C-alpha cells in the first residue's frame, strides 16, 4: 500500500461551519477517453474520438487521447492518490470500444478485466465506484453504420449495457447511462465541434431522440440485471438559461434555448413527452411524427433513482441586434454551424462584471443555486447529484514543485456554498463530484486546458496535487466548507 504523502496527510480539523447533510457523497470524476490512454491495447478499437482527434484541424495542436493521463496503466497509483485525498466516490466512464470493439457481439475479456481491476482497487480503498456507460466515445464501426441518428444504435447500446451489468453489477452499486447527451447530439452532429464532427441539424435532433431511447432501454436492462439496491441515473448538462433583458424577444430566446438545451431530454425522460414548443420550433427541421414511434416515450420515461447535474457557467441569451454578426459564440467552440437547431438566431453573452475561467466562461455560483432550485421545482421528488463542477485555469508548476491555484479554490468554494444554500432551501442534493480528478485530454482543446485538482506533467506522467486538491481534501474531512478567511 502506498504511504500517505506528508503534504496531504490528515490535519486537525477545527470547529466546522454548517455541515453538509449526513451521507452526502464527496467524489471526483473523469472520462475514459480523457484519461485512459492505451488506445490500441488489449483489443480496443477506435472510437469516434480517436478518429476525430486524428483528423487534421479538429483538435488543438493535433493532440489525441492515445496516451492521455495513462490511467490504464497507472490506475493503482491514481486510486491510492484518491484515497490520500479522502475521496468517498470516483465517477469514471467505460470505453465501449474497449469492451465491445465493434459495438456488437461478445465482449473482449481483457477490456472487461481493466474495469474489474479498477473497481476492485476502488473498493479495497473504501471508495465507491460510480460507473458511467457512455461519455461520448461511440465505437467507430457504429458511427460508420450511421451513429446516433440511426435507431439501431440505441439497440446496440442496450446490448452493451447488458454486458457491463453482467461484468460489474455485483460490485458497482451506482450506474449512469449517459453523460451529457446534449453534447453528443448537438455538438457531435449539429455544430460539428465534437466527434464525429457532422453538421446536420436534422441528424442532431434524431441523435437526441435515439440517445433518449437508448437511455430508456439501458434503464430497463439495468433494472433487470442489477440487485434491487442498485441505483440508476443519467447525467445532464442542464443549461441555466437567462434572458439578457426582460423584453419579450429575449424571454422567447431563453425559452427556445431551454427547449433544445434542456427539455429535449428532461421532457421525455422525466415526464414522458417532448415539449410542444420544441416540436413547433423544430418542425421544419425534422418530422417528429415519423421519428418517435409507438412505445418510445414509455420506454424513455422509465424512472431513475438519481438525476445527475453538470454545471459550469450560466447561459445568457438574447435576440440578436440587427447587424450584430455571428450569434453562435455560445461557449461550446467556434463553428460555422449551430448546435441549436430551430433556434440558430439567438445571441449568447458573457455576464457583465463576472470573472471568467481559462475557457472564457463566466464564473457565477448563483447559476448553480438557481439551477438546483429550478430542477427541484420542475421535477419534484427526484434526488439530485452534482456530477460535474469545476474550472480550467492556466496552472503551472512553481520552481518549488507546487501548483498554486487560488482561482480554482475560490470557484469551488463559491459553488459548494451554492449547493449548501440550495440544500437549505429544499433541494435534495445527495453529493458532489469535482471535475476533474486530474488534468486530461480536454476534447477539441486537446491538452491546452487544465481542469484537474491534480496536475499531470504529460511528458513524465507525474501527478502533483494542486493547492485545490489539498483544499478539497480538507472540505471532505470537515464535511463542511472552511471559513472564508481560510481561502487566503
């Protein structure tokens, strides 16, 4: 067993401020393609992100996830580091093409063995494994057959879910079907800034429906194979949408973005129907009467035990002023194509007077508070989990070998305070997962953006816990936020 490093050894805990609820889960999260590496080992075949990242001009600096943070080979050390930081849970995703390379047929046992060993290591360390079945890395062969715009992909996902439930269902008690299906559908098939890089508005909406359907099929499979005590969930990057002004035009712009950014998923998943205004807004793009078949909505609406919420920044929108030019700089990457089918002519804004992260995203903890309260109001009774929250900053290692990131500490403090306020006001929030455990491949930004609490020197793969990692470990030990003066 790895010894505890002196600089992150437990310290005496002073008297705490208001604590978080009993049983509140403290975790951190990663995604397979972002951290694992080993892109062609043990039977793994290319996913759409392998293909996309190897396409010139798609990813900054030509970066790929071929090595990433080499978690595939270093998972034992990484789990030891999680234990030292006091994490109670680790949210990871499974590479579909590592365990079922073509997206069809039998599993590759060597791929399954990696996840078996990872889960066993987590359990030995007293860390709860939280498995996400899909974090954007569709096997390339399924994309070659049409990808998520094709209904058959939802059926293949159900088969894959059955494989994973059979392999890990006795040891993993919490399962998430999808991470941010909005990004898969609308950034992957609409604006094309994510894999597979297609720019087809109708395909984006078709993909959204089939991701919804795949979620429902997967919940059915999980419920049929897992113990009754297991929990099922889905994680959505719900947009905290605000109109720039109270004008009717800006309010309608916010309604449109809320429809195609949020309710396209929450409607069918949680209420068994697509919202009428979404159907109207997009009727010229896709024929919903042919897309949605009998039984689809009932399948999609199978109950989940927890709703995961990812939040980074609010979404401030307006109707564009005449002659204002490009209206699509919405924080999701530059593109000549919109990820908002049916609502292309909406302008996006940074909040006035708010600091920004290295992603040029406004820092606004009140957005998380408002989002949690909105979800509590609109979908009462469903427990919530903050499954991603964090920020990228321009981190560097000092000559003394340390990484000081006070901006990230301030960001996390503000957002955890928002969670605590939401809980006090009635939101049933059961836990918080920091994004990300470590620096990693940040999709189309390659390795240029660092979200991790742990710094990764990609040349040596050395891990260096940043000041924020030590701060988060202290929060976990306290089960409460430290006093504000401790931020200094």
